[in-house]
């Protein structure tokens, strides 16, 4: 193989300029493998020639990348599981005339909202006008806020019912 062909082959494999390829070959006594390794170390470009050193380095980089993705995936799965567990501990209690009827987990309610939002929304509105009350069992600030909003919605529904009966 001529020196020009060697330069072209290096350029083809690494994507470097003609001058960079020629210089790497000259510095490495026209040894293509050494020139490729030199270019890779200096520019971080990937070559397709498989040397033992390169294959090992590629495997290390791949493991690092997979490990990083694995950690992120594992972290995301842990977050989703903790969110589901919190949703399972949080219950939406449904009562009629202060008599508890049933309760449903917040996870199930959110899934139902995502799949068919009109069903729980419709049942909630219907329940408000038929005297049903909805409470969140969580004592967190969010649960207290939702319970207050639910109480206000029940009061407004009662006002609307009274106004309708008067007319």
C-alpha cells in the first residue's frame, strides 16, 4: 500500500483531515495501527480497526455507558415504585350522610382518571349532588387542601340543589 493510500485509509476510518492523517503516520513511522491509536487518543475519534487495546477500551466505554443508564433506570423505577406505594397508602374515602361507603386508593383513582377521565369526574359530580362526600385519608398539607376543597364543593352543590328546588 502506498503512503497516499495509507493516508486516505486513515482519513476514511477517522474522519480527520489529510494533514492530520499524514502527520500521525509520519510520527508513527508509517505504522497505520499506531497512527490510528494516536489519532484516537488525541481527537477521541472512533476507528473501526479492531485492535486488542481498542476493543478493550470500547468495551470499557460501553460498560460505563450501560452502567450509567442502568443507574438512571434503576433510580426512575425506584421513584415510580415509591410513588405507587404512597398512592396505595393514600385512600379516597366515599361516604353518604356521614356513613362510610367505600374507599379507593389514590393510585387507582389516578389510573382511572388517565384511562377514562370522564367516568370519575362524572361520578364525582353526580356524588356531590346526591349527598356523597369525598375525603382524602392523608394528613399531608395536600390532603388537607383537597379535603377543604371537597367540603366547599359539597356545600356549593347543596346550595345549587336548594336553589333549584326553590325555583
